[in-house]
C-alpha cells in the first residue's frame, strides 16, 4: 500500500527532529527551535473570547463563582478596618471587655471567607467538567469528519495533546485564572480606595509601582505567549514520539533500535525542557519585579507612616489598618504574573483547539452536490456497475511541478463483475480504490455507482453501499464480534457466522470467549493472517452491493488462501467488486483484469488475454522481463 504512504517518514536519527506535518487547510504548528519566530502575534483576549459558545450555558455558574470569590476577598479587606477599631479603641483605652465583640467579628469574617471560597469551587466543578466534555466531544467529532488527507498530515501526538492537555488547560483557566483576574482586579481597586480613605499620602507612595508594572506586563505577555505556544507544540511532538515508540515496540526491539528511539525521545524532551526553562525565566523576571516593587513601596510607606504616628498626624490604628490592607493586596498583585502566564497558555490552547475546529470540510462533505441522493432514485436505469470517468488525483501537498498520480483513469466494472486491479508498486492502485468510498476526493473527473455520481450520495449511504478490506488490517481494542460487525452493525448472528466462514476465521470459535473475546490494542494478540481474515469478514458481513478488496490474502498461507478464495467466489457472485491483486492466485478470482500504469488504465481483459497480448502484465504475473524492453523505465 505504498501509494497511500507518500508522506515523508519520521526519521530515527536522534539528531534530526521529526518533520513538520502541516494540515491541508491550516498549517500544523511548527516544531523545533525556529518555531518561536513562526508563531504569529495574536491577542490572548481575542483568542479566549472564542470560548463564549461553550461558556455561555454555564455563565450563571461562573457569575456565581465570581461573586462568591469577590465577597470572600472583600470580607478579607474588612478585617484591617476591624483591626483599626481594635487598636484605636480597646487597645488604646485598655478595654479588654471590648475585645470580645471585635474578636467575634473577626471570627465571623474569617468563617465567611472560607465558606464563600468553598462555595465558589462547588459552583463550577461540575459545569466546567461538562464544558471540557463538550469541547473534547466536538473535537473528536470534527476529527471523525475531516478527510483522510488531513490525518495524513497531522502527527497523532499533536491531535492527542489538543484533546487532553489543552482541554485541561482551558478548564483550569475557566475555573481559576478567569475568575481571579476579575476578582483580584476589583479587590485591588477596592483596597486602593480603602488605603486612600485611610491616608492619601501613604496610598500615593504605595501605588507608584503600578505604572512600571503595567508596562512590564504588556512586554511579558508577548514573549510568554510565544514561549507557551512553542511549549505546547513541542509537547505534542513529544507525545508523537512516545506513541510511535509504544506502538512500534516490536519493530524497535527486533532491529535493536530502541536506543536510537530513546535518543530521539531525549532530544524532544530536551527541547521541551529548554522551552519550559525559558518560560520559567520569563515568569521569574516578572515575579521579581511584581514582588520587589510593591515591597519597596510598602517599606517606604511604613517608614513615612511611623513618622506620621510619631508626630500624631496619624493614629496607630490607621497605620495598622493601612499596612494590613497593603499586605492583603499582596496576593492580587503577586498572583498577576501567574494569572497572566496561565491566561496566555489557555489562549494558545484555545488557538490549537480551533486550528482543528476551523479546518474547512470539503464543500460536499455532508451534503450531496445535486438532487439525487440514493441509488433507489434510478430504479428505471439499468445497473451499470462502477465507472471511473477521466479520473485525476494528486495529493494536496504534492509539489506543483510533479504530475498527477492518476491521470485520466477510464475504467468500467460491470454490474456483478469482479475486476482485478494490477500494477507496479506505487502505481496508485490503493489510491484509486480509496477514491470509491471518498476517503480522498478526486482532483478531476467522476466516479459513478450504477450511473449515480458518488458525490450525489450522502457519505453514510455511500459507505453502506461500498465495503472495503484494506491490505493492512486494523483492529480495535474490542471483541471479535464488535470488530467484524463494524462492517454491518445490524447484522444477525447468522450473518456473522457466515462472514467468519467465508474468511476462514474458524479460529474465533476456539478463542476463550468465542466472538466475544477481546483482541487487544490493534489486534496484536492475533497473528497477521488472523487479523487479515477478520478484516475480510468485516468487509463481507453485510453482503454489500459493491466490494473493494486491497490485496486481501497477502498474509495467508497457501492452504488458507485456497480455502478463502473458494469461499470468496460465492460471495463475489452477488456483488460488484474491485480487487487489488499482486499474485496470480488473487487475479484468478476476477472475471477481468485492469492494468494500471503511468496513472492510466493501460489494458483491460481476461487474465489469459493479457498474458498473451501485454508484455508488462506478463512480467508482473511471471516476474520475467519483457522481451521488448518496455519495462525499463
């Protein structure tokens, strides 16, 4: 199936990072040291505002959470005022009896603060889990709708990181930074107002650092945003390496390449570590200024305040209240760096989420292009089988100066006929068959089923009509029954048994739980031949009117192959089939044979006709070089 694997393979050289794999409609995020410059400047606020459709259903929960946090923080700001009354009242007048009332008020304020913060968490826990579930569900649904060409170009680790770590980042942002960016801003303004009401001179000294802090935060936002995006993309690259290492562990161990892959993993991990350290340095610089300037201002306020108390212009209680309020504002100020940093990470996570969600589907992805929607609409029309009419195809990322892979394919598979498709490796056989169920879209021309353009059929209906068995069988972590019945979810137990018999998959009955036995991840608990037979059973279980088989017997031994071929002949009598073949035994299943070469159908005829008349076909079947030298290209 080499024609479907035209993308550059990931190198195992530890000194070479994995190649970028851009999406067809929006480029995949770059990776590597140069990616920092490639990240476009963007507004974090504009990015985060795109979450509104998901946040709107829980807006009242978020509002309640914000209100609870605000009231709790304001309750904490009342405490310094109570301290002022205690110092200037009972303490100054040595009235110990008066301390009980003020102490009880402090206790009530503390309990109110704790209760309100607990309420805040309770209000948003379940709704935000729902938001994360909906976003992840939408992302999964979009990935299922996107064409195969999209998945060819995106590293699986990048998609996995968007569905896992990015979703967690967004949920945590909505639960904490979003709320406290609002709350801390209001608390800070309220605290400043209280400080000005206590002593405007001390308040001015305290707020002087606000101007350089605002400028620093603006500078920090741009640099940290770029580093955060790079970090999240590198995290996706690292996930890709880890996934490939786990899925390919048998290959790595067989060829002794596990150390090479480990080196490659270390390279990616070090890149991510370096980026995280750069983020940490940026955040450390910001925190140093955010903490240092207010502390310096507070020290100056204390010195001036002590002088004022000494001269009697300010009471001791006022100074205590002022300093307590200033200390109470340390958290809103010091948290600013973390809140800004996490907001930037959430904005890049949002951008990465919408990079996939914004990828446009083909215009006819969900709807037929004309009024005809089913083969039943052409009942009066004679059954015409499968027709490829001037079909062209090229992969979206193919260089402009290269020819199309398929160039004007003309082929007619008559109704009820089995057509074998043969050709040199890389000639486009698998790609041609993938066009039939619209796993890829043609670049030109059209394909019809019984006279109906496949673009006029809704995709779900088209894929009910056309069933496929791929050369490399893919099984899922499910039971044998679930894997086979993916080909026809409503099939009866009798249909399942017939499909297993056709595929010579009687071994299923000997498994511990029969058809209910779990086959494990990718079906690796089974042999290659067993997986291929189950994939063949999946293709034939629903008795589809159109069947596409991509070299379905390549992993079978000679004896099993003969049995499968014998059973397949009965199945093929009731369907219109296109079979990719590499061996004469598979060709013998077909009524006619089509030879694909140079992107076109070069010859069509029976097996014996082509052996007699076509040197290229004769060489393919026999392995002997044609006498006329026509295959020297």
